[in-house]
C-alpha cells in the first residue's frame, strides 16, 4: 500500500473514496463535513438520512465508519467516520482516532475500493493538533496494511488544507 500526504482540496480528490470527518448525526456540519456535503449535493444528505433511518438510527459512534455514495463528487464513495473530540477523550483519544482510520479502511476493503483520501480527522474544531494526530493516523494505516495485505486498498492519500497540516503528515509518512 502506498501512503502519501498532499496539499489540496479533499472535495476534488480523484480517489475511489474520500473520508468524511463527520459528526455522529451524519447530517452535515462545518469544516470537512460541510465542504463535502456542499460539493456532493443533496444526494449525499439523502444517503446519510437513509443510513440514519436503517443501520444507525442513534447516529454513528465515535471511531466507527460507514459508506454512502459520493453524490456529485469525483469519488464514487464517501466513507463517514466520527473522530474523537480531544478534550472528551484524554486517555482513549489516540485509540479512537486510530479506529477511525482502521474502520474506514475496513469499509473500503469490503466495498473493493482501491484508493482512499483522508482529511486530518479530529483536527480543527475537535481540538487535535496535526502534530499529534498525524503519527496516530499514519501508524493506523500502516498497521492496517500489515494486517490486511490482501485488502485491495492500494493507495491512501492524506489530503491536507494547510501548510502546517501537510508538513506534519508528510513527516509522519516519512
């Protein structure tokens, strides 16, 4: 599996799937979540409402992941995951953040997705600094690759909005 960090716009990613740093309601929000919903159009909200009506009526738990169609995005799928709020999970935060990445890749593998683009999950409004989140995220992806060599996921791309986030993730990728 190739792992890379790039500076760019996740909504324009030409990967098979993009990962949404969602809130548990799955019904849109700010940051990455809002940007993906705006770019994908109303189809994404409809798909998320269907998930809420069927498999996750109480919302998506922190650290879990679920996929929907990509709507008008270049990516065919959006994999939604709920990252931990840094202040709410002082001891278990890294485990939950790692779970977001692992579960997203598990969902991708089940769907036969070859390439996945991640944002800096839990950074920004959820209080994580990219310097702390990047090694957790990259290590989780590497652990997944080692334990699932036949997953079919060939490329994981971290798409970062700021120079600082890009630098932190590029350093973690090595």
